[in-house]
C-alpha cells in the first residue's frame, strides 16, 4: 500500500470544486504550484499503484480509479504529482491524470491521509 499525508492545501484549491479536479504534488512543489495544489508527503512511496479498478482513500472519501493517464504512475512516483478528476469524460484522459468515481469532490484537511492500493 502507498500512503501519504496532506501537509498543505493551496489557497486556490477550493475554486477547483466546480471543475471537479484536485492536483496533488509532493513537497518539492514551487511556491506558484503550492497555491493550486494539495501538497502531500509519502510515508510509503508508490510503485505502480495507480491501476484502473483499484480503490483509494482521500481523507474520509473512498474512490475507485476508472482511468489512468499514460504518465500518471511515473509522475506520482517521482514528484508526488497527479491530477485527480472526479468526473468521467468521453475523451482520453491527460497523461498525468486519473479519473475516479464517485464524482464527489472531497473536503480535505491538513493531516488527512491518502492511501492507494487498499487490497
């Protein structure tokens, strides 16, 4: 299982609720990125944990991964970076993103855990 903890939530993050997207980034995010990202730090680094059909927890919310972009695992492992879309699209997902369901935008707090690969 891969696990991280939220250490900061950018001031602009709540504005993405309408678009139903959250951008995760590791602690090396630049000051500009920190404004728009949920910053998290790994307790256990991921290894190919972003897999369609797998469940994960984001704070108190449970989701199922429906789509995984071609670069999502690499970006997540190296930078702690992925964009999470809480909606389905008919078009291909961006390379560094995942799409999940249900389409519920989470309420997050500093100190919340992010857990992938719950099986």
